[in-house]
């Protein structure tokens, strides 16, 4: 939402934070004189502007500290945080929610929905877009592959501004929930569990019809080329591959937008949710930026305050029972565990501890090309740019660990002119063909880029607190935990099995394997060869999709609270930290589904408490009424017996509740 009309600025700015709001605009927030008698302040930092429009100013934050009362305090503005807020406010528009984020506005939308130069915002520690709030053990750093973990995006929206948007449903029938508790799997089957998450994320199976007819007019993206290749992969399915499908992408357009392919980010939806609350005349949703939560204070079985980089926030609830508000940990897997470990919670030593296990996905990147004439019928009908997105998954025959492959398919007749369009519609920009790979294949070959992800078993891998602050110059307590693991024999076996299955799947597309070539070397300095590349050329250093530091059934219960801990019963966990195993599917859609389920469970519990409280009050009121009647009737004992029944009936009518 963007305010365009200058004549409405004053009115809209005033009405955006209505009278009576916890967060009201400070007196110097507006220049009512419009330049008379002076021009006023000309130096307005962008953060200050964002805060005055959608977030909170310094005065607002001081008010929150002093008198703020909320039903829920959500830490993190990524998909889980937004999903909880959105669903909670749908169920109860009057619910009071405070959302805290350690970053500020970075991108207003997913970078692929923005002009081409925004590709430079992709995670890169040189530019500060990716941070690492943990340290690595020497053992991890010494591994030849999978020797570091991809970091965090510490800005509003988190990773949702830069993610690939692949959103498959885990399929229990194919063993993709192996090792998960029965109660959790039962939860995932009921109540439209996945449907609600897919609707929020706008998940569509990749095709022209799923996105927009405009795609067919401009380019034949996700059309005939994809359909023919997908059908071939399915008909010639490799033994260890159990799923071949058009990729489910969080990129569907909505009726409110005119774009045809709109990759999902929480940022526009979060601002829209904020606007909607104020348009409805409410002031019950506040967002605080630049607010890093360092520790949770607790007392008498509840979290009572949050120690943040901007000062301590007391947890007060508008509820009459004096109970503290819910605290929702919607930050990433590792930061959530770090926060709890720094809060000095106690779990009996005989029980599973936070960080006893750790999971992630190791990655290989395989790039191949096949002559278009050997691959599809009627190649002369191809347009200037064609793409496809295909999802393959399987289970290692010997390792029994899961893997999946995100296959991006490209045919480009003019890579230079189509560069901007390719960036916009690419299913996975992080794992895509380079200009050198496309230009050397121009018009004659279909290029396949396969991001192959395998399940790292969680046993023997830990995430533990280093003790005190970090051992570096930042002295940041939110980064004082360490990742420690070694690749097991099963991990290495799975890694080899998933690579072989991907090679075999690609080679099944041609009658003669001499007609397929693989890229050897770096993206811009390598070349095509007729042999499979070596492990060292395709295995990626960083792992992704960290998980399992607080697994369901061991550390977290089905109510999303910590098990075996009575110190913080109003703290709830979300995200992949609860995964019992790392599995192999992309986690975001399932994470969102659990966050929505948490919002619904908390709403149901609040409603039950309100009903129980009302019933108790009615019972007390009824008892008091009966006592009053007895006292007044007792005073009528001396009346004549013919008068007494009539007067008693009159007293009872007067005392009856209206």
C-alpha cells in the first residue's frame, strides 16, 4: 500500500494511528504548516519514515514498555510470524498483537517481483544481506563439503524476500514423514492443514493456467516444453524416484494484483494486515523494528518480560485473569533455540534437551543440456524463451534417507535480450543457469539445472551454547551457540544415491546418453563435456533448511509448548526446529501450516477460558441471588400464612437475573 495523494497525507497519517492507540504519533511527526514560516526538517531517514507510517517510533516504543497490553507477542516477521498474526486476527479481529523483529525494511517484496538489479540482494556475506548468528565447530569447518550453514536475513520478512518458493506437500505414503510421531501425523491430516497454508502462500502447480494467460501471450513459460519433459520423466521413472510432478510454487497472482507471476513474500501482506486493522478503526496490531530479543524473563511458570536491544518489555495481557500474553517464537530454527538456551530454562537431565539433535539438507548442483530436437516434438514451435519447473523426490535404496531435486528447465533463443524476463519468471534464481551456460546453448539445447537436496540424519549432530557471550569481537549473546556435526556413513551414502538418481533421470530423457552433456567447472568459466562431473564440481559447501533442534515428541509437545518444563507455559514454538527428522522436502509451507494450527489452538483455548469464566461468574451471581431471597423470605416468617406465598413470589421475580 502506497499513499500517493499529497492532499491526503495529513489526514491519512493522523488516522493511521487512531486516537486511543497504544502507539500514537508524536507531536513532531507531522509538518502541519507545509513550509510556513519555515521549511522544517529536511533530513528524514528512511527508517524514520517507515516507523511513522507502519511501524513504531521511539515514543511509541516507550509507551509499549510502560503501558502496552497484548494477547500475543510474536517474535519474527517471516512466514510463520505473519501466518500466526493473520490467522489470529481472522478468528478474533479484536485480538491485540505485538510483533517484534530485529531488522528493518529491506525489500518491499520478493526480489524477483522487483527490477532486475535487485538480484544483487541475493544472500552474500560481503554485502551484509546474510548473517550467521552462530559459530561452527572445527569439525564442521574441516569437512570437504557441507562445511557451513546458510545464514539468516535479518530484515522485515526474513528469508521470504529471497527464497525459491518451492512448496511441496510431504507425502506420508511415500515415507516422507518417517520417524514423525503418530499424533503429529494425525494433526497434519485434519482440518485443511495444508490447504490453509497453500492458500496463504498462493501455491500453484507450475503451469500457464496456474499463473496467468498473460504468460502464454508473452512467453511459453511453464507450458508445452515442461509438460512434455514432465511426462517423459514420469514414464521413464528411475527406480528410487517416487514422485515426479510440476513444481508447486508460491507464486500465484491474486485478484488485487495485475502481475502474472508473483513470488510470495510476507512484506506486502504484513503491511496490508497493518493497514486493514487501522482501516477498521482498530489499533490492535503493532510492529516494532530494530528490536532484538536477547532473553526471556520468567517467573511463577510464565514468561513475564522480554529483554531486548531496545530495553525490557514487560508482558502484560488485557485479560482480567492476570495471565501473561502468549509469546510466539517465529524466528529461525537456530535463533529460537539460542534464545531459549540464553533464558536459562531447566529441563531434567533425564529428558531430551534443546540442541541434542540437529538436521539440515546437503546440496548438489547438476547442470546438463540436451539437444532440443532429441527431446521434444515440434521444436520449431518454441517461443523465444521457455521454462519449466519439475519436482522429483525419492528415498535412498541403501541409506533409507530422503532426497529431492528441484529441476529448472530453460530454452532460451536470445539470452541477452531475455535476461530480465528470465530473472522474473525463473523458478529458482539461486540455482539457475549462468549466462555462459545459456549463451553456449542458445536455441539448440534445453538446459537443466538441478538443485538436489538430501536429508542429513539428525543423530550425532548438536547445537549447543558456548557459554556466556560469543568468542568474537561482537560479544553478541544472540550468536553464542555452536553447530557441531560430522557427516555419517548414511549421509554420504544418501548424497551419492541422490546424485546418481538425478543423473539417471536426466539420461532417461534421451535414447543415447551421448546426446547429453554436463557442465564442468565454475558457472562462468567452465564448459560442456559428455561425462558426468566429479563430486568436487557439483557438491555445494553450504547446507540449507536447518531443523530438528527441538523435535516434536522429545522437546516440544503437540500443543507447541516445551515438554518437561513448567517455567514458561505461555511460550510457544513454531518452525522447522520442531521437525523430528530433517526429511528432504522444502519446509516453508509445512511450517506455515503449523503456525496457522497454533493460532487456531490458542484461539480455541482463549474462548474456552472466557466461557468458563462467564459460567463461573453466572454461578456466583445466581448463588448471591438465592442467598438474598432466603434472607428476605426469612424476615416474612411472622406474616400471615395467606399473605406469605404472594409476597415470596414477588421477591423472587424482583431478584431474578434479567
